[in-house]
C-alpha cells in the first residue's frame, strides 16, 4: 500500500471560456465558499497534471495528440487542480480539476455545458462544483489512490459548502456496443431526476436504446427512448455492466448519483461520456461519514 500525499493548486480568474453559454450568470467570480487554506498557485503542479493527463488520455487513450506533451484547455485557468503523489517516489499517481460555481445560474460556464443542455440545472440554488479530467496513472493500481482522491474531494466540498458535485464520466473509445449492459443499467436505475436531467445538445450522441444506436440529431419521438423502451430490451448483465463502467462513475452511483439519458460521442477525446451528478445531501450517511473520516 502506497503512502499518498495530496496537493491542490489553484488558479484565479482567467479569460472567458470559449464556447461557454452566453446566457450564463456572469456576475463576479464564483462565491461557492472559501477556498481551502492550503491552495497555492503553482504552475509547475498544473503542468505536471497536464502531462499525466496527456499520458492517460492521449498516449494510452487515443485522444487527439498535443505537440507539447500536455493535455490542456482554456478551462484549466478557472479550476483548482488536485494532485495525488506517492510519498516514497514522488510519482504523480492521480489528478483532477474542480470548477466552483456559486449557483446553478452559472452552469453555462462549465465544461459539461459544451455538450449538454443544462437549462434545468440553472434553477439549482446552491453552490456547485464540476469535477473533470479525472485520471489515474495507468501503471499504478493501488485502490487507496481512488479512496484518497474522493477524500480530498470531500474535504474541498465541505470547506466550500458545495451542494452538488457534477461532471462528465468517460467510457474509453466510441464503440457503444461494448457498453450496452452499462448503458442499460444506467437507464433502468440511475437516470437523473426529471427537473435536473440534461437534454440533448451535442451533434452526435448515443441514446440508451437497444444496441446503443447512435442518434446524430438526438432521440426521435417515434422510436425507443429512455422513457419508452423497445419491446426487445433485456435485463443487463450486472457484473459486465459494472466492470465496463469507469471507477469514477461507479463511485458517483454508490453515493446516490445519477446520469443523463444519453452519452455524448467525443471524437477529440476518443470517449463516450455521460453527464453525472450527485446532490451532497443525498449521499448515504454511512458513506459520507467514511469519506469524512479519511479526509480528516
């Protein structure tokens, strides 16, 4: 078992995000509570996280290559970047970023808003945080890494008074057939409540229907939809479904999280991703206590 250390690097302000919804609540910078005391602006830490992201998403994951060996975008300038290192070797084993939002009216500033119609969530009244670019070093398989990562998320969420955590959970590759059981399980058990459910925005999606058929223009009203299944639909294989889900998504679901009713085909990142959210108040008390115990 590795002994792990966490570090949180922050960036303040930043330029407007290209492509962000023009109707988002602009106002001042996010007011989702105080940033934890140990946040420090360190460009070297953020560059290290971008290099790990390049290894995971580009070199191993098949995303579009970057010339400088760093996977980065305009959203990095507005996020807190969390790094988890092995104390003995100094190796960076996990990283992710967090974008604080003061309320649902700011959700148009999020990364996810590029791909999903999140107008329903604009009515959410409390502070929110988007978690993104979550990656684990492919050569490290210690289960404590994921546990420590979620403990750090818990610590930050508590410090900032966050009421909803959300993001995009990514399945590697764009072959929907490989994830038919997972998508069917999500459709049956884990769809977002209707008031919060993301609607179709991206030009190419996979709606949760038999065979995971692509729907470039969104679900058709005269065909199968998540709320009106086709008659030949069969129960998913639970074990196969869970094994094919990314660890991040499995953890969201264990905390009472929910997903969109479709996956977005992201050819640039070579993934299928689903919008994922969890209201902090809905996390089972026993799991919340366990996370806070690790977070200290």
